[in-house]
């Protein structure tokens, strides 16, 4: 029988692209100084702002580090991100329990 394996990296990409599509999101922020260096070197551009912890085949915890646009409703944007990322990961991977945390790393001023 065939086996399908969804890697942590695949889930990171789904989460990252789902996040940057949300209104009010400027981008994903590097979590650590090491991630900042990787971003400078153009390695793992979007995934640097995403942590994925696969608890089991049906349970995943995703933590997103985001930068949002100033002058927007932070709570509304965070809830939209949680909803969108959870929906997309469930839809594309068939993982039943997707727990999403959003950490606002910065707010970019209005221009």
C-alpha cells in the first residue's frame, strides 16, 4: 500500500503563503537572529517566520511571526490569519486539528 508523507517544510510553505495573502499583513518576520541571516542570504525566505510542530498525524501546531500594516485592527488581522491558515492547512493536507498562534513582531507605519 502506498504511503503519503507531508513534511514539516510543506506545512510551513502552506502556512507562509496563506499568511501573506491576508489583508493587513506586510510580511513574515524572522524569529531569531539566525533566521535573519538566512533571510539576508535569501535562504528560506518565507519559512523563517513560521514554526511547525507536528504532534501526531492529525495534530499540528503552527506559530507565525508577522509584521502588519499600521493603522489596521490588530485583533481582526490576527483572527483572519488564524482562520485562513487553519482552513488552508486542513484543506490541503487533511490534518484534522490545526492550532495556529500569531505573534506580532512589528507594525509597519502607514505611508
